[in-house]
C-alpha cells in the first residue's frame, strides 16, 4: 500500500529546494501549480436513475407523512478505523440506503419540513454528499481521502440524476443544522459529528421513534426488494455448490478454505457476504456463531455452512446446510439430520398470511421436543417439555427472523408488530431449526456428542401461502447426498 503522503525532500535521493505554497508544507509551488491543470473533464451526462429510485421516493413520502413538520436527519455513517491508518470497508446504514439507494460514506439525507401547495405539511429532501475533489487546492492528490487515493466519486449533479434528490455539499451541513429551529429527529449511531451538531435539538426518545418507524417500514418487502433477495439467494446457492466442489481441498487445509471459497462467489456476484460466514466442521457446528473458521475439516464429520451473499443493493441471503464431508451421512448423523428436516418442514408449513409470527417457531419446536422425548434424552410428556422449555438445552435458538438489508432485519421493530405480530404477504423470514449436542454434554449418549445440525431457508410469505426462495438447494438427506455426488463427480 502506498503511503498517503506526498514525497518529502528528505525522502528523495536528490533533495530539491522546496518553497511553502501556503497550502501543504513540502510541496513546491511549481508542482502544486502543475497538478492544477491538464486534466480532462470527466463529468458524466444523461445518467439514468437507479432502478429503485421510484421505490425510495415512495419510502421518503411515507416517512414524511409520519413526521409532518419535523426535520429528519438520516446519515450514511463514516469510515471506521481498522488499525492505525487503514479503514474497514464502508457499509452505509440501512436506514440511509433504504431511503436513498446511495451507499457512500459521510452522506446524509435531510428532510426539511415545508408547506405543500394544497396547504398540508410535507418535506423537501436533500442528499448531502462530498462533491468531487477540488483540483485547484490540491485536495484530490494531497488529501488521503482525495479521489487520486480512493477513486472518483460522483459529482453533486450526477448524484441528483442517479438518486432523484437535490444534492448539496455535506461539509456545509453541520453549520446548517446548528442554526436550524423547530423539532428535529436523527437516526443515531452512525455519525457522531452530526449528532454533536444536533445535541441540544434532539432527544433519545424521539430519535428512537424514528428508528423504530424505519425498521417497521421494512417488514413488508416490495417487488424490487423481493427480486434482490432472490438474486442474493441464487448467488448463495452457487456459493454452496462451489464449496462442495472443493471439500477435498478444505480437508487438506482448514475451514478457512471453505470461507474463502464462498467469499469469492460473494465478491464476484455481489457486494460482500451479508454476515460472517459460519463454516463449522465437526464439533464446531455446536457453536452457533462459529466464525473463527480455523478448524480442521475431516471425512466422517459434518460441515455446518451458514452463509449468505449480499447484493450490490445490500440485500442478503441467509442459508444453512449441514453436509457430510465425505458425502454420506452416518446412521446417527442421518437420524439427527432427518429430525431437524422434519421440524423445518413443520415450520415452513406454518408460514402463511394471517398466521402468527410465532407459529412457525412453535411448530418446529414441537417436532424437536417429540424427537428428544422419543430418544429418551428428556422426560415427557411433550407438553411438559415445551411448557418448561426443556428442549432448549439442545435446540438453543429461535427458529427464524426477518430478512432483508440486514441479516436480522427490522430488529428495532416493536414486539407487537414483529414477534407478536401477524404474517403478511411480502414478508421474508428464515426458518432454521437445529439440534446441537455439545462435545462435553454428559446427558446424552456418546454417539450424539459433537454433532450439530441446522437447516435454514429463506421463505417469502405470499398471498396464498409461502415460497421457498432457497429451494434450489436440496434439503432432504438423500437428496443432499445425491446433489453432493453430482458435484463431486
């Protein structure tokens, strides 16, 4: 990586006489002047709006209707330092991306209250962004975040064409907000500088109402969002196929080979992975969020792969399969796997419009409790087990969650609209029951210990039932074996 500083006289073999030009020490007037000119005009003209521009406009209109007469501030967020002078890859806040389609750091959407021609209250939206780097003052090549270092960004005029929102220089925004009067709300947690400019104008309670509204707005997906989720799932299916094809190489190395293989698919076809891939072989499958991915991959063990591709528009899949590394389940592995499959079937069958959100979880948990009682691992009857939650020693987690621009989407929604709510067409959720027998669990027979199984699919609630977006990946144990054999052959 190149140093993000201009070369100084001390670093050259033959130092030249440097003169201060009033802008950057160590840069000669001649060089500074030379860097100002000789650059082609690269302004882009006639840009088409992004595909979701009409959708984002409708979302902003719904937000405006909910908070009339109030100034609303939704930041994209800033770069975060990884170490010293290197940053993590930037990922815009979900609220900002959902309302604008833009994904650049330091961006801010502001909805200014205004009176509409019909006499009602409304808002004028402005997207605040960094403009093109200034070539006159040397910013583009002397600033570590100038375009020569990090790449070209859209001009404000280009941004207006792409996003259908008037654009202004974000560097002017803090001063404007400090002078602003009237009620203000901001989405917190993404831009501390912006929050500082608003510290005497906002309250935590009112800001939380804004965050909750935007979370609940995403519970039901529109057609564009469903299409993006299907893209994410389809790429994820191909990523799982990639992994099966290289299991022999993973055996020779570690779980990291699996992680890297899936990551390649995510980066080639999407933006990134939607979350840290869980590539858990052997007893690691019993650790719910095993993301170290540094353990061995052995024939005879199971591989629990929980991974999802994130699209360029930031919608993510979330799929899990538990695969026999050698291509064939052992007798005890198949017994546990088939129990989880049966539970997932019951859960998926409970997903339909008008059903309670909790129904699919309850259906899957009942099947698993019945299996555990039948295997003699917990004392029945089943109703007693469910009432006391005794099955949770081995089922551990909820059976699913909403899915969208976050892997656990809509997390700020109120309990009454989410987990105590009712399923509606357009909702997308995961159904992912599991059984996990820890390697040190002395309450189960030794043959169970170290086996973890989870099966997870992404389910769209439709007008008349549901659709499995990830049906392209086999789930039944015999179908999984046949699928793996076809890929390895």
